[in-house]
C-alpha cells in the first residue's frame, strides 16, 4: 500500500491550459446557445402551425354576403322604422300643443301619451307603380297610437305622421275597417304604465292576506326578494264578460322556474275601467274554489276557520319539477356534442340590410311590432311570386271549471307579436353559423328599443333528398341514380307569449315552394286542481292540472301570379264507377277524378271547410300559360286545418276569421290585417271584425286576391309536457308550391346535385356538375352562445 502511494505521488503535475475564457465571454456563449435553442423550438412550432394551416380548412370569408347590417340612415321602403325616425316622430308629436301629450316617463293612466309608433305600410298600388318606374318613390310615414286617458270620454286615437325622416304633419287616422270609432278606451292593450299602477293596487289590497299566504303556501307577496319564497301574480284576459268592461283576474303562482306550473288556487279580480286609479275596486276573490266579493270577507272567514283551507307547502327539491335542470335516466344519455351545421364553401345566401337573395329567391323581411315578422316582395328566378306573407294573429282558447280557464281567451296580436320576439340563442334557437339581425320597436317606452338578434337567417339541409331515383335495367342491374339534397333557406323568429313559445319560420325551397311554419313549445298554462277541473285535462303534478285548449294561427297570403289579375279555383276530388271500355263483359272499376270549380265571389270562396270533401286550392293567371298550355298557378296547401268548435261563443267574436280554414277576398288597402291590437280588450264587440271583409261579397275573378288561412291544433296537456311541451308534434304548416308555373322542376338549375350512370364498359360515372365532393374548403364562424344577454336595449 505504501509503495503504490509513493509511485502516485511522483507523477508529473498537469500544466494549465493555454486558452483562458473570461467570465464575460462564457456568459455570451451560454446566451447564444440558449437563443439558438429557442429559435429551433420556434421554428418547430412554426412548422407545426404551417402544417395545421395547410391541412385545416380556414374560416369562410362571407362578410361581403352577410356583413351589411341595417341602413339606419337611408332605410329601404320595406325596412323597419329606424331609431332616428322613431325619435323624430315622438318629438314632433310631443311638440304639437293641440294634442297636449305627456312624455311617457311622466304619464299615468289618466294622461294622454304615445303608446306605440310603427311603420305605416305603403299602398300596394303605389309600390307596384314605383317598381315599374311609373311613380315617384313613396315617402315613408309612421302610424302613432295615442292613449287619451285625460279626455272625456277617454279613448284611443291613431295618427299618420310624416313624411320621414322630418315630419311636417300629424293627421288623425280612422281606418274604414274599424267598426267602432272612436276606439273605446276599454279596448286598449294593457301597457307598462297601467300594469305598474295595477301592481301598486295589488300591493295595497293584499296587505291583510299575508298570514293566509304564509299559512297556505309558505310564501309571501310583500317585501319579498326573488328566490326567497315569493308569490307572484299574472293577469289574464279577456277583461270582463261583456263589451265595455275592464276587469282583470290576477292569478297567484309560486315564484319558481316554470311558475306557470305552480298555480296556487288564489285569484283576485280588479275592475280598472276608470282612468282614475283611485276609482279601482276589487270585484271578486277566489280561494280554493270558494268565491268571495271582498278581500276583508275572505280574511275574516279565513281567520275564523269557516272555509276550506289550502295546505300547499312544497318541498324545495320537489319544486324543481318545472325547471330545465337535467334529470332523469342518465344511462340513456350520450355525453357528446350533437350534429352541427357545416357550410363547406361558406354561405350561399346574401343579406343586404333587410333584403335577402338565395338561389333565385329574393325578398325583404320586416319586423312589424303588432303582427311580427313579415316577408315582402318575393321573387323567384326573376318572376314575382308574392307581395306579402305574414302571420296575422295567434289565439289560444281554453276550457275548464274556474274563471282562470273557462273564461280564458288570448289574442296574441294585442300582446304584440313583434315586440314579443326576443333575442335568439346561437346553437339552440338557430344554428351557431346563422346570420342574426336586430329589430327596433317603439312601444311601452319613451325611447326606441333595440331587440338584439331577434331574427336569424340560415340555410338548412333537411337530410332528405328533394328528388331522387334509383334505376335498374330490365336485367335487374343498376343503371343510374339521380338526386338532389333538399336544402332551403330559413328566416326565423321566436315569439314568447304568456307561457308559450312559437317558433315562426318562413322557408324557401329550391323547387319554388314556400313554407310557412309555426312550431309550438314552452310551458303549459296550468290550473289549480279543483274537482271541477278534472273533465277538462290531465293531472301534471300535485294540485296541478293542464287544461284542454285550442291554438289557432291566421296567415295572410298575397300571391301575384305574373301580375295582380288572378283567379281562384278548387280541384274537387270524387269517385266514379262504371264498366271499362277496354274489356268485354261486366268489368267495372271505381276510380278517382277531379273537377275544376271556379270561385266567383268572396262568399263562395270563403265557406267553412268541408272536411268530407277533399280538394286542392289553386290560384292562377288565365292569361299566362306554360309551354304545355296549362295556366300558370300556385297551389295553396294548409296542412294543419283545425275545425273551430267555439264559433258560437261570444268570447271568440274577435276571431271570426277562425270560422274559415281558407277565405279569399279582393285586395283592399284598408283590409291590410285580419285582427287588431284591440281584439283582447273587447272580443265581444271587436273594433275590427274580419267577417265584415266578406259582407260586400266582391267578385274575385281576374282581380288581386288575398288568401286568409287558418291553421291550428288541439292541445290536451299530458305528463310529458313537463317541464315544457316539445315541438315534435306541435307543428302547423302552410305550403305554397308551383302548379304548372314552370315547364319543369326549377331545382334542375341547382348544381349541388348528383347523377350516377353505368357506362357501356361497366364503369360508373359520377357527375357532380362541377361541385366538389371533397372535405369542406372552409368552416363558417360560429356565434358564441355566451354573447346572449336576453335584454332589450333602450336607445338614447
């Protein structure tokens, strides 16, 4: 061990290196190495990004097609009123000393103030002359509804104000279609001013019922914060049992999600006919099926225990039965995203302001405050098809035992269909790739209102072929296939009225057909389950019953086949039996045949539909034929004809249109709508009665025709309507389709088709007419649902 140590100790000492690196240079070398490494990483990332970009389709550039929003400075003839126009009309009206109007913010029920400002529709004849260059451009004007609560007698007045955008006149407007002028004050819709004062009145009169609310329901109405055991009141109509009354029932509900499914069996009726709120009185009170005429009487008898009491406490967990919270059999769920709309080459439609173009279709849309979304000035492949397609009214007539249901008749136009069309949710209400548009209204306000994203437009594939055929030869071998996917353009809004939501679609098909569709969803308006209610509906929960009712929808269809001179005929189907010419002996056959029947006057054309007599409905031009010498025409198909069983009820007098599944009238400018905002206020003696449109019995041969169509459905609520009804089986459709209008199906012009033919050598030839069948070239940007706010914006 010692020797080894000695040897090692004698080794020569290593000489230091001749190259010495300073500390400064050493840091520079390290920094350079780190920078080089980072650069390499960035280059690798850039390479990956380039690969992704090269292999992933980009977002579609469609801003040129749908990026043109509303032209608020120079609106088109069919456009909604702009906020500036609304403010100009308001300021002009307030500046007219002779009218003595109070600004909306300072108004009370017994004031004179502006209730609503809407666009005054142009005369059709004037518009058509302007479009053909035979008339100057029509000036825009507004229709103003004024509540005159300080007049004696109080009344409603309408004014024509124009020209826009700088008004210089305000003329009293009396529609010749109105039966009652001046318009009774009791016929007016309840607005936010009156509703605010009614709520204050309710607060006072129910003060002494606090103990009843607590003991019966475990709820309170006064000094209650949302979500803390509150009771709420909802008012329903009509407001009385005869013309001239204004008595509203206010029904109590538990303040929960889907409160319509939480009726409490308590209601109070208020007579608020007098413009002076100090004169309002309670006329009836209902509690657990027992009727009282004074609040004090109910409170006293409740305290004495001399009536049937309600024990309506509800467990907070059980109270969630009406909510949209996820529950049920989770094992049936697939936690993956569902199919989404893909437009592989971008939008195939364009929107310029409120003007839309799509595969030969062109039209304008307009959001009318009263009747809602309209389609105007429709062309297809350069030819005029329709001047107006619009919903006129939505009604719901209920049946039951209590006043809540037995006297419930709702007229949607009085609750304003357009101003009840709120913001749509991308990805649910409409595809996330849809184009959204705002609407502007002036009603129940002192300033213009913006309804954000209340209209959407999108192209849709029904996943069905529009046409197709698979052909085999005589040997049974494949010969050819031809097909075209059924694509269409949808213009949609959703009307939220009372407890229901009505999905309104105008659908434009590639074969020249137009579809008008209503799909019903939303909550059931339920009633408290008293014994007398049981024959009228099904039980939906403890003390909750859904009552039978009928929904009805009225449409206005103004078709112009080449020009405004048209005819209406039915093709009546029947059978014939007889011996056959082609066979000897007694060979008989029964077969179908049809007979054209020309309708010459309005009464003949507007008889109630005979459900035992099948027929087709045709509008045609006698002077215009296709190449086969058949009159060019359109067929009108009402797929949801609903027999009206309540025509003898006085409560439905304002819906006289419901008696006719189809009615045809000669066009008149004064008959521009089949219902009015005053229908709900007095349905017994209505301001506007559609039946009067038929009284003059005009000839309808070779003239401008208007078709009025009624569709609807009966609804008996059932357990699966909880929490709300699904739209699967609640769709009502009207279809307008070409009938000898063309020489062949116009969809043949669409290149998005497929033709497969077997060649002589057995190979298959696939012809896609120049359209790529590869992966999408681009993806349409989706609108985030998190941008949804659900608010209505007040514009300054």
